[in-house]
């Protein structure tokens, strides 16, 4: 008996230690305190100051958070500087919208790729921002100073917002910098990030989609992988090298530091680190939350997206123009759709719910004589019980309702623009703006496809939701003629399906014209969805959610107190982080082992002109046949992708993957399907990030694009 329990304890301790290795997304300013020793033990040759230093140039100055003008602190991807003329590399899928927006049937950059011959040919991308972290600061004590235990949740939230905004203003007063405070460790700590944000980011080059998106959605989230997922951008600055709005006179930005590129290649076991902007993870969720994600939220969202994708994919297969129109939308829908499926698989395989329940039982024992924590799990349970129903209804409204068929949401955009007081005050300008927006909308819109989507969405509503969660207008569609006839009728009556008529309407409109739009059948459908949401779902759900957020804070504080020797990492929150681990293959199932890298040979093996996702560009076939690999081959083949144990998530796409010397060896772009549950539970046995090998990037730029002038800008080391 005794022996057995000692053995069990040992297993538990070992299990605990194994989870630690490779897991975590660490805060750059705290590396020195918590990680650098371990990193060096794993093979890293630089110091914490080489990574993050606010007094002189360090690697952090070469990492770019890509954002959008309205929300520059939300980094949809990461990029990195690789020349002293502001040259950046990121993923093809990160620049996909930019490439798509410059594409047409005549200039099909999506299909054929794009390479600017000179700097003059680089293409502007209005609205895209590039943030560089200047410094970070722990502001926890300043926030906590204004909080009192007796405050309600609303008061707390309000107070935090107020102080944050004061502190942010104070931090950047008199400068052109921007500051942003975010909660870490579920709101138990707060850090401020101060950025310099550049606003003129241009497209320099992108390979054809048959390289940049090779394998498409078939291979997405999969290993072995052969995607050349990269594109090249450049930051431009004003004459003083400072951020400036787009101007043809802007100059290439001269960075404080940029990455040297290593062509030495990777071996299994090599140290590797990813430096970028992971978006969101939820590593400290309770079993109650995981249970709902696994059994309610993900399955329903998957079903809704499956229905949409069936329609969109058929349209894209049928017509080249439809492929361009829907390429970006389809990729977006398919991406999360596939990830959710992998997530369910992983959570089940690792029995995450049961594992969390065991942790919760341990916690409860510890908490039984601690008043703050004693009722915590009971409270969680009650809240999640109430949440169950609401979260399903909300998923439907988001996925199948307001963002189901595009025309539904579009009707609201048009009506809201016209009702806005700007429209009445400055009609000429705002009419023109609205028309521009409409042009963009219809450029990528196909009425027949959208019609089919709407019919399917309505059917799903009827099939899967109880009547009380079905919006009134949607209920009508179940009438004796069925959703098809109902939808046909909406499209016949709407002003929004005939672009000429709509433009004419906008031209002749006045301050009252929005009222006419309020009679449009799509607006009616939209408002009926919105009403149900605003009246019945949102208030309840928001309340529950804010109570859960509060519990989450107490929960994590409790875990940290219980396990006070362990170094915890904060969930991803779209701020700059370091993940480190090693290059390593894995075993997806018994009897099989995946190698840590793939090569061009594998692309040729997948080559199939009949299958869109595997149709290799003729030029690449020729280069392969001639074996014109330049200096980019290893053991006779050009390496394409590799995997490692770095803990990454969405937003980390495009992140620099560095070797032990801090040199760039690849660009992170994905994770392997078997381990995508790493957003909720990381496991070093199976969680792998996927990177494109920098040698493949150079090979394509040099041999396929013939853009050697870009390579001349870089510093390449062994
Ligand atoms: N799965 C990757 C990430 O989450 C890449 C997505 C883009 N590629 C695609 N085939 N849709 O963003
Ligand atoms: N592909 C993701 C991204 O775009 C990365 C990931 O989720 O692993 O950020």
C-alpha cells in the first residue's frame, strides 16, 4: 500500500514536470527572472537582455505585431524585420486579404503570385498597421490601488478601465507612441505595452497560392505539410524614420534591429524559440467550461460551418471568378471549422474533462478550510448550468444568423451608415464612402451562393433550436412553402440585391432615406435576430460571463497559492511572448512516427493537376526536374517545413522561429491537428507548431520569383 502510494506520487511529480517542459508563452520582460536559465540549459546561447532590452537594440525590436487601424492592439498575425530597409516576412495567409484585394481576373496575384520589381512597384495596404514593442511595465500595483474588495463587478470593471486609460495616456504623453494595458493571469496582474505603430505597410511579394497555400484547406492544420506559407512586406516611414500615414514620399523604415537569417538548417533536438503575438489561450479553464466547448459549442458551430462550406466549395469549384471572390472567405470559415474538430478530438483523447475534474478535486480538498475558495467550484457549476442553453442560442445567432448569409449583415451596415448623423451632415462625402464600401462588398459577393446559404441556415435553425430561441422572422420561414420560397421572396423584394438600384438610391438619398431601408426584408430579418439577442440572450449571457470572469480570477489566484513553487505562465492575450522548445517529430498513433521535416520531394509526390490544392506550378516542376536547388538543399533535397514543441496559438502565425543564436530559421504558421487542443491543454508528446523552413522561403524568392535583389538586402549566415 505504502509502496504503491509513493510510486503514484512519483508518477504524479514526473507528470507535473513533463507538462512543464516546452509548455508556456512567456513574458519578455520576465525572462530574466523565470526562464533564461532553463532556456540556456536547453541550448540557447544568448542572454535575456539580447531578447528584451529597453536601453539598447534587442531582438524584440525586430518583431512586428500586424494589426488594423481601428484595432492596432489586436495583432492578427506576427511578422519580423529581415533587412535594414524595413523588409518584413510574414505568412502568405496573413497577407492573404492584402493579396486578394490587389487581385482581379487580369492581375490574378492570388493565383500567379506578385513580385515588385522595384520599391516603386510595392503596393500600399491602407488600414494595415505594424507595431513594434518599445517597452513593457508591470502596473498591477497601480491598478490594485484603486480597487476595493466591496466593489461590485461592474464597479471594478469601470475603475480598471478608467485607471488604465489614465496610465496609458500618462505613459505616452508628448510622444508618438501608443500604450495599452491588458490583464494577465485572469486579471491577477496587469502589464502595459508601449508601442510605436507604423501605418504604411506595403506588399513586396507573394508566391502563387499553389505554393503559399499549397495543400489548401485539405492540408491545413496537418502534418506532414508542404506549404510555402510566406509573403514579403515592407514598412515605410516619414522622413524622420517615424510613423507616418501613407505617402508616396515615405522612405523604407530603418529598424533598430533585424534578424539575421541562418541557412545552417535544423536537426531533431535543436533548441528553437518562437517570438510573437499569440492571441488567446484558455489553459486554466475548469472542467465545466471544457465540457460545454467539447459537447455543445464546438459541435454546433462545426455543423453550421459545414453547411456553409459545402455550398461555397461547390461554387468555387464551378467557376474561376467565384474562386477569387470566395477564396478569402472560405479560408476563414474553414480554418476555425477544422481547428474545432481537432480540438474535440484532442480533448477526448486526453480525457481533459476527467483530468480537470481530478485537479478540481485536489483543489477542493485544499480549499475546504479556506473561505475565499471553498464555494468556488460550486459557483462555477451553477453558472455553467445557466449558461448552457444561452451559449447555444448565441452560437446560432453568430454563426447562422447575423453572420450567416452575408446579405443579412450587409443590410444592417447600409442602414446604419445612412442613419448616422454624419450622413445627414455631410451627404456628399458619406454617400461616396458608402458607395465605395458597397463596391468592395459586391466585388466579392455572389447572389446565388448567398441565397443557398441563407436557405441552409434557416433549415438548421428549425432543426436544432427550440422555438423560444428562433427569431420571429425565421419562424415565418417554416411556413407551408418552406425556406426556399421564403428566401426567394426576400431576394425579390430587397433593394440590396440590385447594385445599380442601390447606387441610384444612395445618390438620391436624404437624411430620411434610411427609413426606406428599414422596410427591406433583410433588415427585418436582421432586426428580428438582433432583438431576440439583445432582449433575451445578451443581458443574461453577459451577466453570467462577467461572473465567470470574476471567478476565473479567484480560481487562478487559488491555483497559484496552492502550488506556490510552480512558475505559472499567463494565457495568451495578443501581447508579445516567447515560447521555446525543440525541433522534434512525434508519434500520431501507435506504430507511427512523423519525421520533423518535409522536403520538395514531398510536394512532387502530392502533385496532381486535377486537384486544385495539389496542383504544383509548372515552374516549380521544372526547377525540381533540373534540380536547380542552389545553396538551399540539405542532403540533396530542399527542406520545406519542420515541426517543434513550441507552445503557440492563433496570432503566432508569421512569428520568427529562431535558433540557439537568435538567427531566423523559419516562420511559424500552423499547428499539427493531433495537438490543437493546446489552447486548453498543452501536451509535449503531441503538440507541435509547424514552420516553413527559411531555406524554402529563400529558394522560392531566388529561384522561382527571380527576386534576388530582396535576398541582397538580407544578412545570411551559416
Ligand atoms: N491554420 C492556420 C492558422 O490558424 C493557417 C490558416 C490559413 N490557411 C488555410 N488553408 N485556411 O491560421
Ligand atoms: N495558423 C495560426 C495563425 O494564423 C497559428 C496557430 O493557430 O497555430 O496564427
